[in-house]
């Protein structure tokens, strides 16, 4: 443990309320200042002002964007033109990006970025690390907007920006002559109009004031349009919410080809789903849940496989998706698979049919209910089938060659339908091919390829001879003194 006093601050009454729109030396601004916005770490504030004395060499009374360092008091003008020149138009409404590296703002200036000849308010991005300024209110291919664009806001991850614009060329078929809401992907440059009906029809009046939801999935905005939803007859400015995921998949939703599922996945660290059409999705769960979605090319029933990874364990579970009914249920006709890793793992099935495949290490397998198949893999393993007709499967080298190293079956019941599967073991390594075992009950070995058992007071041992000597090359231990039958083996 460690304790150290880093600093002590004794505030005064002057610290209760502080004026920020001042010069670095504390002189008051000689113009109006507005639209302040904190940086994510709270150290800086951006704002717009038409004051000319906040920084040196500010000879124009246009509104500019300023950055105030709340620790040092330093003030920096952000809205500078090409080559550091003063801008030739007003700039306002600054906003920090979520990571604090960028500031977005709107400006009527034409010299912030090259090629700005539209004479309209545009949206610009200032990189605080490099000092570069980029115009964002352009089409996907970089063509400048033919109308005013304002009121930009970032998504929570900083990848997207929403804004309002009366430009008609940002997207195709914008013919309503109204101010609309747009979202821009800052990674790809793609622009989408959001202020349309669910089927894509244009709004019949203006829209404004777009804001992202905290998770970035939805955008709210206000609109005077009366045709965005059915039954809008109040002739008033209303608030609307658009789901960006559903908007992007509107065609698939209309055709009943879209599915979204929220899964409870416990302590899984990764979840993936093979949708059954050659595509897959993978996500890291948050608080034990994961939401996955997919748009299919056709309707109907679909077969999907969900894979959960938790530590060294991997669980594959088949599901059936009915797009028409909007359901996703476990396909119990297909055995799911739970696999272990190289260490000593504990694999537990559930009430359905499970295939438990342990890897190396001394593993514990429990099939629980259902007709399960258990394979311990390398190491000294303990196998519990649970209720149901279970199969205990063995391969070459999957059980020890002595009693002390043998795999241990803890609840074998041949009468209840349990079986011991030896078919994957070559019964005679001296012959070509894969030979079957011969069950000789309690007789002594006489040749390769024989399987026998012996009972003790508290256990039963199955011995397998795979070569020409009379010693066992593999031993399987069963809890209890059992009289085994040939029919209980898959030889």
C-alpha cells in the first residue's frame, strides 16, 4: 500500500464563479461569447466569440472559435484560414469529439479549406494534434454542399456525425426543398438522410436539432413534417427518434429478412454466430449480454450455430431462426458441442444432448440430463454421464495404461442405456487398418484385440490389449462393482 499527498488547494470566494471568456492574462473580452463546450477530460473549453482581443492579431470582428485551457488560462484561436490567415466569415457552435482530439464547428468562411466556393455555412473539423481543418459537409465523393449545413454533433464513439442541412445534393433524390437531418460516416464518407419516413419518403417540412443517443444507435430530431409517421395531425414541431440499425436495414425489415437477437451468455468472453448463409458475426459481451443482428437474402427458416468462448472452453449450440415468426430457438435435434483446452477443465452439459470433448489435462466432464457423449481426451479424466443414455467414448491414448492413470467413469449404467465406445481405438496395432475388439468378459488375454474386465470391491476395470503381449495397453475405471455385458460396448 502507498499513500502520498499530491497537492493541497485552499479555494477562495473568487474560485466559486469564474469568467472563462477572458484573455490569457484575465482581461475581459471586448465582444460577446457563447456556445461553450467542455473537453471530455474537463481541462479545456471551446466557445465562439466576436471579441478581437482574446488572442493577438485578431483584426476582424467575425465570430471565431477559441480554445481555453482552464489550467493555464491560455487561449488559442481554432478557426484560422489556410496558411494561418484570419477567416473571412463567422464561425460558431463548436463541439469536442468524444476523445477530445477534434473540434467540429460551422462556418460561413470560405478560406478554412481549399475549394470552398459555395458561399454557404459548412461544417469543419479541427484536428487539435495536427492543426489541420477538414470540411465535413460534403457528399460521399467530396462534392461541396449546395446549401447551409449546421448544428453538428458526434456519436459517442466519434465515428459518426449528425447535422442539419438544406442542401439538396448530399444524397440522391433530395427534392423536398426542406432542411433535413443527415448522418455522415467519418471513416467512409458515406452520407445518409435520416429525416425520411420508414419507407424512405421525403419529409414535407423542415427538420432540425439532431442528437445521438448515448450508445450511438439512435438519433433524435425535431421536425414540423406531418408525414414522417401515420396519424400526425397536430400541426406542431414534434420530436422523433430514428433507429440507425433499423434504418440501414429498412429493406430487409420490410421483407421479413432481418433478425436481431439479444443473448444472455454468462461469463463468456466472446460470442459468434454462423448465420447459416455463409456469413458470421462476432462480439464481445457486455455485462453478460450480447446483441447480434443479420439481414438475410431470403425469408423462411434458417439454421444457425452460436459459439461461446469462456476461458479455455468453447460451446457450439445449434439454433433455428424463423424469420416469419420472429423467433430463434435452440435446435435440440442437433447435439451441441462443449470443448475444453490444454489445461484441466470442467465441462458441464445441460438438459439436452451434449457432446463433451475435453482436451489435454485432468478434466472433469458432467453430461447432466440428456443423451450425452463424453470424451475425456488426454490426461486422467473423470466422466459423469448424468441422466439419459450416455456414451463414454475413448480414442488411442485417451486413457492410462495402468489403474492409477485410468479415466474414471463415475455413474455407468449399462441397463439404463449407457455405453462404452471403443470403436475409435485400433484393437490390433500389428495389423493394417483399424481392428475391432473382441469382448472376452473376465477371461485372461490370449492375443491382441481383446477387451476384458475385472471387478473389485468398489470398482470395475476394463482392460484393452492392442499388441501381442498379454499386458493391457489401456485401462478404464468404472465406479462400483459391475457385471459388464458385451452389449454395453461399441467394439
